[in-house]
C-alpha cells in the first residue's frame, strides 16, 4: 500500500481551523435542533397520554408521519420541495433571503424529526410513572394540567434521562446529513480537507475522534445528572 501518511496535516492552517469551525457548526446545529425536538416532543408526549382522544390522535399522526420517513428524505423535502409549494415571494425568501437557509432548514428538519422520537420517550416515561400517581393527584383536587406539571412530568423526565441522552447523541450524529443540503459542518469540513490534501484517512480519523470525544463528554455529564436526580427504587427507561 503506497500511501503517504501525514498526520501533521491536521495541525496546519487552514485545516485545523476548518475542523474547529466544522465542530462549532455541528454543535450549534445539534443544540438548537435539540431545543426544538425536546420542546415539541414533550408537548406531543403529553398529547399522546392525554385523556382527550383528539389530542392523542394528533400526537399519533405526527409520530407516525415523521418517525417513519427517513431523515434524509425529510431534509430534501424541506429544502427543495417545500419552498416550491409557497408563493413566489415566500419561496424566494425561504430559498435565498432567509438567514442561512441551509442551516436553518437543517435545524428545523432534524428538530421536527427528532421530536417524534422524543415524544415516544416522554410518553413512555409518563406511562412508567403509573396511573396510581395520576389518580392520586386528581384525588387531591389537582386539575389535569397540575397533575402533569407537579406529578407526572417531574418523575417522567427523571426516568427517561438515558433514552433522552441517546436521542441527543442521535441528533449530534444526524447533523452530518446536513452536508447534503449545503451545511458545512464537521463531516463536510472533513471531506473538504480530503479534497484539498488527499489525506482522507487522517481527516476522517480526526472526525471520528472528535465525534467520539464529544459523545463521551455528553454521556459523562448525563450520567452524573442521572445519578443526582434518579428516583429512588425506580429503574430508568432505557
């Protein structure tokens, strides 16, 4: 194998800066998309466990649509198809005048997709709390809203920390798909380094190490949080 190894390429300018910039965009995309996914997923999870059949139906339809369509297809639909369904002026704004169209589309697309997965985790967490505590809250005179706020959700979130951690890490890894619509995140920067230097092995090894380190840090933080908020005597939903 006649390959010209050069690990030092990773620490030369501008390639080191490219990796750092790519990591920054990846983290920013992941965090903002997670805010959307967690917020919307929590609302949908509540809807899926609501006493209202209409709310349960809405939540179920959302989950079945977004969870069963591949994320890459959804990103293409949001970026290439959705603007064409709008008026000429609105479509032009979405495609060209909206701040960072590709990044914004990736954030929204990944956030909406992951919300369907977070919804199911929240639903399972609420159901794991049990009907007994729900009925106990009602027996104390709490409204349905207060039962969720004071009883179900605080316990549910503590139970589902492990699967929520997995969902955040899934967002972090799925961010690499954003390169397909033009977002220059970590994977895109890695490919760019390969194209400029022909040192693909070194570039993708660096990306692998960066993804692994960030994943390890997130898992360590969430394990610490889980340890401090764990409900005594209850097993987390994994």
